[in-house]
């Protein structure tokens, strides 16, 4: 079992063990709205009972507020706003540029998407048990992201 380092404690993120499952939830949590928080809390409770050792990532538009409202429900949950930021960034582009941008980000994570002109279809996804999916209506066009975790 890994131990926490000073960096892990400062960041406040749960440690991912080698081979540990990751469950990626995308929800509009964090802006106090009874229904959205109720649904997210129900998923976290369900996963705490069924998959307590999995790392659960809850991607929402306001992760700080969501963590205040929902932390402690699952022992290994982390709150991020990755997909929401991608949707906002994509909404400032033309439909074709938004599509290229999103496919490059998903296909080659870690590389600046704005400088990428290659097709993401050549990128090989890593094997994983779970897939994350999100839909954005950027520029009046629906784009669906699917990414292995």
C-alpha cells in the first residue's frame, strides 16, 4: 500500500493504487440544486457500498462547492471540472475547430491541444475498465467525448 507524501497531502487528492478501478462521473453538481446534488449523492453512496476501493472522479462545473456538499460520501472521491472546462473552451470555436480540439485533447492528453493538427484517431487509447463520456452542445452542434480512463 502506498503512503501519502507531502505533495499528495497538499493537493488533497486520493492516491490511486496500481490496478485500482476508476469510475468517472460527469454531473452538474456543485451549485446547490437539490435534484443534482441528490443524484450525485446517490451515485456516491451506491459506489461507496459496491466499489469502496475504486477511485471516483466527479467532474462538475464547480468542484470546490461540490466537494463541500458531497465529500465524505465515498472514501476515494475527487472533484474536478475537466470536461466542463473543455466544453467552455470548445464553445468559443467554430464547429470544425471545436471537434478537432476535443478529439485532440482526448486522443493525446497532456499535449497542448491548440498546437495539435494531427488526427486523434491515430492515438491508441489505453486499456481500461471504464469509459468517460460527455456531451457538449458547443457552437450549436452536439459533440460527444468518449475517453478511456
